[in-house]
């Protein structure tokens, strides 16, 4: 694998996939869905509702980078359908996002490390499956 592979990445698909990942997070982390459980598991005080807009930019940029890396893996593996993209996203999600969330939850001192792990790990795994589907469908 080399950086020349970036020539074959569909960056429009990456941008849309990153936006879809972002929207999924906006839905996943609202209080009635997982937001309240996430805050409780992480010991986060939800009384302070001030949000820095730069957080949203940083989140989108991170999702764009994840999407570009997934797209590079799609090119390298010959992934060229939504179904293959879903499998690629599942492998990337479980292999990297879920395991990273697991290790983080072991060492973070959260009130509910298992809940923290499940909420964040499953979100990111699902987000990467969505990214994989979009990348695969557009190849």
C-alpha cells in the first residue's frame, strides 16, 4: 500500500460518509437515545450545556480522516459494493474502533466503564459500517 492509492479515493464519497457518520453521532448522543446513559457512564455533568463550535469541526475532520483511511482500504481490498463496504466497515469498526474503545475504558476512570465502552464502541463500529457502505457503493 502506498499514498499513491489516494488517487483512487473518491473524496466526494468520503465527504458524504463523514457527514453521515457525524449525523449518526448527533442522533446517537442526544439525551433520549444514548446521551443520558453516555453522560452517566462517563460521569459527565450535563448541567453545563455550552458547546464550542470547534468541537463539531474537529469531529467532522476526524470522521473525514477515518473515511479516507477506510476508502484507502477499500481500494486496496477491491471493495466495490455496498455489501462489501459494510463488511469492510465492520472489520475496521471491530478491529480498530471497538478495541480502542475497550482499551480506553479499561484505563479511564469512568463510573461505568462497561457502559462507556459499549455506548462509544458500538457507535463508532456502526458509524464505520455506514462509512464502509457509502464508500463501497460509490466505488
